């Protein structure tokens, strides 16, 4: 019986190099880096038009990305993606700026998600534990309207007992979201 040569062989995943680096090890690395830049252009085209405009891109690149966004399918899309990628590769400083701005936006989104998760946890604690959690919450945030929150918590507890839609829980979350932190 002949054993195949590639049994139990694994390939270590190779990282895609940045286009902005000085030297590449092989032509394959160059192609992968170029494809990553083209993918960055595609990612830009998937964003909303207002977010694209906030990136302060040069007019030629902005128009190319907006055109790519409008195209539906076919060879024109492929050509436009290639054009955007080529433009970005010619202007490497744009790649760095775009990556930085996208990272900043991603960081803001992560912080906002974490903030909303903290608010959801507080809301859940307030509804489950009642006055004990409310007193603790008021110690941390003294500017809270105690009577409104107490009434909303009671309503939310009643709704939970009666299997009604969580209208008051939503009101609590909305109130917490509106507080200045």
C-alpha cells in the first residue's frame, strides 16, 4: 500500500504583509499585499457615503469609490476595484491614513458597544434586584431621577411577571443612555 506524501502535513498560515513595507520575500507576498490593498478599497466601497466623505480622500479616489459603490455586477466592477487598488498602491500615504482612520472608528465602535453592554447590565440588575441595585446605582451616579427609575423598575418587574412586552425595560435603558457619564 502506497502512502500519500501529504498526509499529516499542515501548512502554517502565512500572514499577509503590509504594502507599505520596504522589502518582500517573494512575488507571492507582493501579490498578496496588493490584493489586501484592493480589498481595502472594496471595504471602503461597502461603507456609507457619508462615512466615506468623512475620510477626506482625494477627489479622484473619492469619485472612484463612489462609482464602485454604484456599480452592480459584471466586469466593470472588477475593473473599478482594480483601479481603486492601483490608485491606493501609487499613493501609499493614503493607505496608512485610511487604515488609521478605520482603526479609530473600529475602536470607537468597540467602546460604544462596551458602554451599551454596561448599561444593559445595569438595567438588568435594576429590574432583577430592585431597590438594592437602585441604591447602589444612585451612589455611583447621584444625578439620577430616583422616583422615575423606581417607578420604571416596578413597571418592568410587573411586565416580566405578566409576560408582557418589555416597554418599561426599554424606557429604563433609554433613560440610562441619556445620562451624562
